[in-house]
C-alpha cells in the first residue's frame, strides 16, 4: 500500500475545491436549491422586518425594496433585504448596529 502525504495548506486547498465542486453539482442537479438559498418569499420578509403586508407593498411600490415575481408570488433577494435593513434601520440582520444611530 502506498502512502501519500500532503502539506496542510495543500490539503485545505484540496478540501475547499472539492466542496466548491460539490456545491456546483448540487446547483446543477437541482436549480431550485440555489434559488432557495438566495431568495425568500413575502411571508419571510414580513417576519424578518416585523412589518405588515401593507407596509411591504409600500416598500415595493416605491422601489425601496426590489423583488422578483414568479407565478403570481413575490420573492426577495436576501442581499436586498440586508441592504434595506442597513440603509433604513442602521442595523445588520444579525442585530449588530452599523454606522447609523439606530432606527430612523
């Protein structure tokens, strides 16, 4: 039996590449997998922002919160939700205050 040895950095790089390949295969295998990791529906947005449906409608109508409409249902990009929270509430979704002075 042959034994192969790796330097630690080479091993970690190899593991990272294998993980990237696995994620790409998952995305190709199930396109909805990738979509579900990046987008959330209106109900999740209402829950995250603690707002009413009417307030969400005002945000989308005014263009403050972009969305994608698929089969009569609105989906919001997680990155857009994060940016909205930082811009309007001065906080990051993790609850850590940003440069702002709190709720505007």
